[in-house]
C-alpha cells in the first residue's frame, strides 16, 4: 500500500529558499534577543531596578527638575 521501497517516513529536504529564510529569521531573532539583553539584562535578572534610570545621558535633568518644585 505504501510502496515497494520500504516502510517508514521519508521527508523531502527543504529547498535553498526555505533554509535561507530560516537562517535569516533565526539570526535576526538572536540578534534582537542579545540587543535587548544588553539594554535590559540587568533589570531582567534583578541586578538593577527599572526605575533607576535609562542611561540616556540626561545629566542636566536634575537641575531643571528642582526649579519646578
């Protein structure tokens, strides 16, 4: 019923396009994960509090903030 060349599962190999897209999307995913880990990894692991600042270089913000209060 299943053929004369043996039993079992014989899948087709993926084409070049599918392998290229899978590699590209997989690499993009890992680059994004490492990028976010670099930015928010300490907060995720509990080594730094999320409210401690964003390190955007707003050093003069405290001076302007005290004038409003």
